[in-house]
C-alpha cells in the first residue's frame, strides 16, 4: 500500500495528494486522515484517479450520507436526479446534458438557501480541456479570523437569507441585496447565521455568498448593500484562496461549510466535463 504524498500551499489553503489510488489504497485510517486534512486545509486534491460512478459515490459517502432535498427546494440537477451524481461543466455536444455551461459562476457555498445545506462536495474531472477555466476556493473561516474586531462585533448576531436562484430564469441571477419593497424572490426562506460555527472544528466562519440574491435580517437596503460590498472586498483582498488548474483524473474534495468556490467564464466551444457529488449537512448554528 502506498503512502500519500502531500503537497501544501504557502498560504495553508488546499493540499494536493499524489501517489494514492482511491480504489486500492483506501482504509478506515486513511478516511480519518483525509477528513483531518479537509478540516485543516478546506480543499483536498487527489491526482490521477480512475473511478466509475459507483466507486465515486462509494468514496464520497464514506465521509457522510448523500445530500438530498425535497421537490419544493430545487437544486442543481434536481429535475433528473437518478443518482447522487450531477454532471457539471460545458459538454459542447448537443446531445449531452450538463449544468452551468461556460458562464461565470460567482463565489458561493452550495445549497446555502436550504434549511440543511450540504457539508461537503467532490468534483471529479472526466474530460477537461486545458483551455477551460480554473476553479478557485476561498477559505471563509480564515476570512472571518482576519476581520477586525469592530466588524466581528457588528456581524456576530446577524442572520442571512439566501434566496433560491432556481426560482429565477436560468442565468438571470446575480449577487444582489434584496429590496423587499420592490421585489421579494419566491420560494421558502431559511435564515442562517452570518457567523456560523464549524461543527467539527469549532471555528467561526463568515457564512456569506456573492452569487445569489440575499438579505441580512433587520438591516436596511442601504446598510445591507454596504455590508455586502465590504465583506466582498475583504474576501477578495486577503490571502485565503486556493486556485486549481484541472487535469483529467483530478478529484477535488472541499468543505462546503468553510469555503466559497468560483469559476470564471471560458470559451463556449471548449469541452469541460466534471461529475459532482455532495454530502449531507446540518442546520447551521
């Protein structure tokens, strides 16, 4: 059995594992080690994997139960969920179905509009052209830690509502502070703390997103817009990100509680096929 070779980043966000075959080298002890790495580095990258769908799901759900939701709360791929796997990217073939295409996907945490957002996700690169986009993850526990004391005190008790983007026409949703006097997005709402606690590490997390419509409870439009813009500048300007350049066979495992992820747009004729699975989470506290 091979020993995992770990490559760390300078800023402590993300770790790359080489010389490890998920199909043959996985043990209970390795599961614990991988979870520990995820808790510390937020993003764990496995290189040169070769998995079928069953093997991919089996690996993912060693770390928790499959993420599910009901028909009233739509998520990516929910209209044809035959399995836990969702194909994402730009397949560039008319007869194939995938989600998200080639458009920019702004920084977000998956499923934040639900009562129980997912805890973690995995993306597995099947056929990714080198001219497609990188993916960037932001460590939002680190982002919280680097806020000044006045900002921490200000946001400590704020609740955030993130509105379900799937109740809007596809491609129409951008990050916007909701003005209830003008337009209340449809769908169920589940307020979550802007400062949530990581259930495994106890860390405080800046639980924000910059992709969807949202509001902060009990803040005016002017106050909320100003706060959202300030938090966005903060996350963008601190050294808290891991940027991944995809190669076929890469499997990226990330902590959805403690990260945002972002993908810039790319050429619509470029093929990019990845498979995603998500792991069930808990009610944020």
